[in-house]
C-alpha cells in the first residue's frame, strides 16, 4: 500500500456533520420518509446510513463503549440529529490519533479481507458523508425548502479573511 502524508480534515468534517444536523433541522418531520422518486432512499434512510457507516471505524477500533441502536433511536428528526452527533463524537478521537490513523486494519469485504490504513478508512467515510450531504441538499431543493449552501471551502476561506 502506498504511504501518504497525514492530512488534517477533522475540522472540515466536523463542519460537514454540523451542516447535516442543520439541514435535517430544516426538513419537516413528515418528510423524513419522503424521497423525490421511487427507488431512491428517503431522507431518514440516508442519514441512518451515514451514522451506521461511521460505525465501521468504531467496530475496527473499539473504544469500549456500546454502540447505540441507531435504527431504533434514529426514527424521529430529533433522534436522527442525536445519532449524527453521537456517531461523529465516536469517530472524532480516532481522527485525532496519528498512530491509529497510520495503522492498517483487516476489513472484511465481499468474502475477502482487505488491509486498509486508518487514513483510507476515514477519508472514505468523509467522502461518503459529503456525498450524502448532497443528497439531503437535493431533497430540500426538490421540496422547495430554503437552506444555506454547504460550501465548506468557501466558508473556510471567509473565516481566514476574518
């Protein structure tokens, strides 16, 4: 496996998570089970998928804490917002641990085992979160619900300017 220098995307990812919570807050409770067309996941399914996906790291590098029952607890808007926050909080310590990020992990995949670095796993999950944030933005657009534009880079540049 090719070695890459570590990158610190934790502050950006924290902002992505905050935006997911904020965008979910704009979605009416009665639209959690809605999707723009047949065959697409509904908003609740997408956000539960995001939370459960973050559990990959928690299961590979156990922290000794029980993982919440996301499917049960994430059935309401408030529950989903809580699960987004909890799943983020469970990942954040791993993201700050340089040794855990550099380590390689055995990851079962399609009846095989892949050897993947912690960096590979977390950047894959960050990409996953950003992809599904775009889904939620699209759903809000389709429903005609105004929302802030989740442009992370633009926001960071504005912060640097003061």
